[in-house]
């Protein structure tokens, strides 16, 4: 059940991070001012990412992968590409990406003008988006569709 929720929320997170990124780039280019809508979009993306982080931690704790880590040990896990992805790379990369999202949200609020706000969002959400895409377990995700 937890896995299913984590999997479903992933669609929303990927779409919302991409949407926030495109929104920032478009408004940066067209020199539009920062409005309440932009704040709501960014806040929603940030909150959902934090929820996904919490879901991820629970998925991790209750997954067979964590059990494998406890039984087989770190050395064995690091030698197997699939285990390494689920136990080390995916959680670590997602944690970094969500930290960037939260930090970007905090930083953009402090920027003194609208161009700088959109620039900050574009950078932080852009890098986070690439990191997320780089370590999603695509094969398993599409299999569970
Ligand atoms: C932006 C954040 C995240 C995204 C987009 C994401 C996405 C995904 C996706 C698409 C899957 C495959 C689901 C399926 O097979 O249907 C997955 C599995 C998993 N994720 Fe995440 N994840 C994120 C954060 C995290 C975090 C922070 C952790 C751990 C701390 C984590 C731990 C796991 C684990 C353990 C699995 C395997 C679950 C299982 O097969 O039992 N995820 N994740």
C-alpha cells in the first residue's frame, strides 16, 4: 500500500517540479512580475516533495531492500547495481533533490526582485528535477503501471 502511494505521488512530484521550473523560465523570459499564483505553485510543489520524502522514508523502512541491507550488509549491497539503486542511490539523490527544493523555496522568498526570484527557482528546481530523473527506478515504476 505504502509503495503504491509513494509510486502515485511520484507522478505528481515529477509533474509539479517540471511545471514550477517551466513557469519560472517562461516568466523570466517574458519579464512578468511575481504573483500570488507563482507562490501557490511553488509552495504546493515544495509541500508535496516533503510529503514524498516522508513516504519514501517509510517505504524504505518497510521495504525488503532495508531487510536485505540488514541481512547482507553494506558491502554486498554496494556490489549489486539494483540493490545499490534502491538502498543507496535513490534515497540519497532524492534527499539531495528535496533539500534543494526546500532551500530554493526559502531562498526565492528572500530575493529582493521578481527576476531574482524566478532565477533562484529555475536553478534550484532545475537541478532538483535532473537529480530526480537520474535516480528514479524507471523500470520498476513502469512495470507497476
Ligand atoms: C522526489 C522524491 C522521490 C521520488 C519522485 C521517488 C520515486 C520513486 C518511484 C517512482 C519508485 C518506484 C515505485 C514503484 O515501483 O511503483 C520508488 C521506489 C522507492 N523509493 Fe522513492 N522516490 C522519492 C523519494 C524517496 C526517498 C526520500 C526514499 C527513502 C528515504 C525513497 C525510497 C524508496 C524505496 C525504498 C523504494 C522501493 C519500494 C519497494 O519496492 O518496496 N524514495 N520511488
